[in-house]
């Protein structure tokens, strides 16, 4: 909507929907499903890869672009980055299986997960100005990335499975934050605390 102010300056009012629930759901559901695998409950397969490409990847990138439109640097950076994380993770799995490259060495995956952990730790600091639900999501995600790095560094199946259970908690917390925002908006108040 465009509105003229008294000084004849055009001011554009943003009346678009909140993209955060889409981004949080894309992140949360994909994270839960991948970490059920990491916990050892089922094998990695097409379902996780498809979720990684489309809901974890593309949906979060769309949410990030929508957050950019809303002038939300945190949301744009987080959703776009984690959407691209999912696309890179799927690519790291698919490229070797297609014979396009060799699988990454464990030390390379340690570096990969450590860099994502560092990035997430900085975003966690930013959430200290937002709400408790997002603080929990980013704290548990920081822990998850470093646990995955330690699991790859040590080759410990136990640490990787423990990371899986911790990742399930992280993903469920993102789903909670997403659905809380939807319910609070629909009902016009804080029905579900954030």
C-alpha cells in the first residue's frame, strides 16, 4: 500500500504476511526428520533429501527473501543461509553418490559443521534481543553443529546418535516457534508464549 505523507513523500507500507513461520517450519521439520536418521532410527533416503532440497532449502530461501523485503536483516540472513545450508548438505551427499566427486573427508566435515556452529553462535547472540523461543532454537542449533563436528572429528557413533536426539529437540523447538506465531496472529494475541 502506498500512502502520501504531508510533505508529499511517498511512504510504502508493508502489508505482506510474516514469513518467519514458513522459514521456521522448513527448518524445523527437515531438522527433525534428518536427526531421526542421525539418532539411528532409520536410514538416510529420498525423503530426507527431498525435504532438504525443497522445504529445508527452497522454502527457507523464499522466507529469507521475504524477510529482506520486510527489512529484517536477522531473518533474511538466517533463513537464506540455512536454506543454502540444506542445499549444500544434500549436494555433499548426492555428488559423491553420482560419481561427480569423492566424498568429503571427515576433517572437511568437521570444518563444515564448525563454521556453521560459529555462524549460529553469533546469531544466537542476536536472539538475546528477540524472544526466548528463538533463543532456544539457536542455542540448541549451535550445540547440534558442534556435536556433529565432534562426532566427525572423533568418529564416535555415540556422539553422532546423541547429536541426533539433540537435533530432534532443536527441530521441534523451531516447529513450536513457527506454530506459536501462526496461532498468535490468527487469534490476535499471545495465545502461545514465545
